[in-house]
C-alpha cells in the first residue's frame, strides 16, 4: 500500500495541484511543500469558499495533518505571516506547521533584485512573479543565503546580512535603488525568527520518523515540470526543480521512499509569464476557456495564456517524474467546444519530433501537429462516475491514456473538492 504520494504539475504550473493536494490531504498524516516559495498560488475551494495559498501546504484544512515546509523551499517570513493571518481570519485556528531550519529566507533585497533583473532584461524578461525567488535561490548557490535556522542567532544573522549587503548595496546604488541598512534588516528578520522559533526544526528527521511509523505522507508540488530549472523551457523557468526527483533532496528523505507520483494535468494548457508555447492560440475559444476556467494568475492576477493539450509535454513529464497516475483537471471547462485538439508531436525545421528540444531556440521553432476530436455539450460538473461522462468526453480521456501509456487516476470536473471523479484510491 502506497504511503508516500508526490503531486507534480506536468505543464507550466496552475494545473490544479492545490485542489488535488487538499482532496488527498484528508487521508494524509503529513503534507509537505518541498520547493519554491510564494511564487506558487494554489486555490482550494470547498463549502462555497475559495482560499489561495502560496507558501503553506494545502493540507492545512485537515486539522489532523502536520504541514511541513521543507528545506528546498525559499520562504518570505512576512508573506508567511500574512498567509497565517488570512487563515486565522477565515476561522482556521493555528495550523500544525513545521518549517525546516535549512529552508532559505527570501529577504527584502531579493525582491528588489528580482524587479531590477527583470527591468534590465527588458524584452527578454522572464515575467517572474517578482517575489524574489530567483535571487533567493541564487544566494543559496552563491553561499550567501540566510536559512530559517539562522534567524534566531542575532550575532550570526548580523554577520550574514552584513555580507549580503556588501554585495547588494553597491548594485542598488549603481541602479538608483534605495540602499538597505543592516540593523533594520537584522531587527525585522530576528523578530520573525522569534515568532517562528517553535515551528522551526530539522524537518528531515521528522519526515524520516514519519516514514518509519508508516504514516501517510503527501508531497505537494509547486510550479510544473516545464518550469523546472533543468528540464523546463530554460531560461523561461523558475529557479528550482518542481519535479518528483527533487523531492528527496528538497525534503531529506531517500529516493526509495517515493511510492506514487500523480501528474496533475490541465485538460488543456496554460502559461503565465514569457516564453514559447507551441499550442498557444488566440481566438474566441481562448476567451471562452479563460472565462470558464477563471484563467487569471492566483499570485499575480495576470491573464493566463491558453493552448491545447500537448502530449509531447505530458510525455516529457511522465518520463522525468516517473508518473504512476495522471489527474486530469478542469475537464468541465472544455464543455461546449465543438472540436478539441490534442498536440501529438512537433514539426521542427521540416522534421517530425516527439520530444522537447533542449535548445530554447529549437523549441521556439516547433510547430504543433494536431489530432482533432469532437467535443461534448452536456454539463459534466456534477458527475461522480466516469461511466456517466458523455461518450466524446470518455474518448478524450482514453486518447490521453493511449498517447501517454499511463492511467488516469483522478478526473476533476469543477473547482470544489466534491467535484472529483475517483478512479484509483490513494493511501488505501
Ligand atoms: P495550482 O497552482 O496547480 O494549485 O493551480 P491554481 O490553483 O493556480 O489554478 C487552478 C485553478 O483551477 C484554480 O482557480 C482552481 O480553483 C481551479 N480548478 C481546479 N480544478 C478545477 C476543475 O476541475 N474545474 C474548474 N472549473 N476549475 C478547477
Ligand atoms: P503554481 O505552484 C505558474 C512562473 C512565472 C514565470 C516563471 C519564473 O501556482 O503552479 P519566478 O517568480 O518563479 O522566478 O517566475 O515561473 N511561475 C509560475 N507559473 N504557476 C506557478 O506556481 C508558478 N511559479 C512560477 O510566471 O514565468
Ligand atoms: Mg497556481
């Protein structure tokens, strides 16, 4: 019986990972966010209320689950405080939250740097969420980062912030940005350290003990495979790896402890930010999908770009993540579209290919090859059994299974927790 389940996004993020995590969290003892930061925006909908989470794992609504923010994350303590306040105001009492002492802190200078880098790149800007994610991971790699465990050691913290500002202030000065003061930053950061002192532990030890006790553990992905620093559409990616392979490193558990990997997949494709997107289209159907699917960023409010489902991308994600089951999301959004396309391959410089080229300029020249399937008109949003779906809808799902050689284990027909068709029972 599977005890550890990893939830990953197979596209460019916003596939519905929050909904699936919340849904499965009711059977989990522990829910873990392993990487990324508040660039993520996970919407959860139940009892006619919508919640947007950015840092806190989507297991937070199950009072019995422990929520872990693991070492691979970059955490802005101010944003974390705001999110906790939002949950408190919504009536959710203090959640069980553990923070890794090795998670990196997103500092105020990371936000300024993110903004500045985007400005300097001009037309080549990534379209980041401007949450300081890239600079925070860069500092981690440059070995000038500040970790959560550092926040409660005032002298050590002062030295670390001093070092970081030796690097950042001359840059800010040169580009006309305000320079930051060591003391201000130390006081602010130390106050957050005190606030979260009791939550901050070695979460790797906690997780390994949970594995030893045979607890059910759910790893909630953020972003998506195509935004992976290694396997995504570099350089138009985020600064961490949102794949299943990153979970062991980003949480401190061994790779052999991963049992199942759910590839969360939108029934079509969306993307926010810049970068090529072979199946993107702009016509009346774009508007139809954007309005039905409320396709506006949870974090930035930007309208999401829309395209057809891309099997090249899905197979790339299946291969890299070792996906054992696919969750098809937002299937209800396609209701009412006469003809639905699936991209089955690309033509690159006159040649058919079935992979994602590593070269971004090659990827940008890829033209999609489509198969077209008839759509359906019936409302599917209340259907609980896959057999009750319209014939054309079942056919669409079957084509996806055939083209990926992977089982669909969950089908989502609406944002609410209840609007989920279950084909495989995880954690049972
Ligand atoms: P995440 O980042 O992967 O967690 O996804 P987001 O929450 O950013 O975006 C997914 C959006 O789709 C949210 O607004 C969800 O409430 C919504 N959603 C999730 N599943 C479904 C579904 O099956 N149908 C519809 N109509 N909306 C859904
Ligand atoms: P969830 O978890 C969609 C995108 C940004 C930008 C690129 C780099 O909600 O699926 P960053 O701020 O990370 O440096 O931005 O990555 N991006 C996301 N797009 N969903 C996300 O998270 C994203 N997190 C980052 O739009 O293109
Ligand atoms: Mg999102």
